[in-house]
C-alpha cells in the first residue's frame, strides 16, 4: 500500500504570508473551515515545504486562496 500525496506549487499571490513561489506536499487541509480575508475565501493547509529536487525544507502551514484549489 502506498500513500498518495498532493503536491501544490503556488504563486506568491495564491497563498498568504510568504514571498515567491512555494511548493508544498499537503498533509492536511481544513476543507470544512473557510477563512475570510479581504473579502476572499482561503483554506488552511498543513504540509511539508519542498525545495529543489523535492528536498524537504520543513513543516509549513499556509493559507491558500480557495479559487486556486478549485
């Protein structure tokens, strides 16, 4: 049995509280809890930030624009 992960690459304007593009391997997404920020919907995502060649950079929590996930 293998674990399937979703890997997202997000532009700076698609997530909050960071600069530049980010790649994250998603572990959890709070899909039932939309967060409203500046009149837009956002989801909280927990995962591991990935660097070049898939190197793990550490745990990360980000708010991701809901429209980006649809």
